[in-house]
């Protein structure tokens, strides 16, 4: 039986190959890995981190990993919550 994908929206703060840390809008940061079926490649992640774009990931908890496995990722809709510096 397949489990339902969970959703999180936030900003990617750390990237290493196909792994990344995401800071959600509210709550605890979380670690993720890209699934082979994800619509982006690992080399796309640094650009998302540099731009500090809000993204939404759809992921599945992996019981044997400390990270969620991302099956879908895209730009988040709604207002951009970044602060100008």
C-alpha cells in the first residue's frame, strides 16, 4: 500500500548534491533527498538555494532515512515572504 505524499513550503538553505535542507514557513527545518522521479536534477538545487525562492515539495517519509524523499518540487504560489536587506 502506497502512503500519501506530504507537503511542505519553504526556502532551501543548504544543498549538497541531491540532498538539501529546507526551512519551512513555520516549524522545524527538514532534510530531503531527491527521488529519481523528481522533476528536477541535483544540479538545479544550488540555483534554488541562491535565489531563496519559496518552493513547495511533495515528499514521502522514508523510515530508514533521516530525510524525506522528494517526488515533486515547484515554485510556491502566494506572496514572497523574503525580507529585503
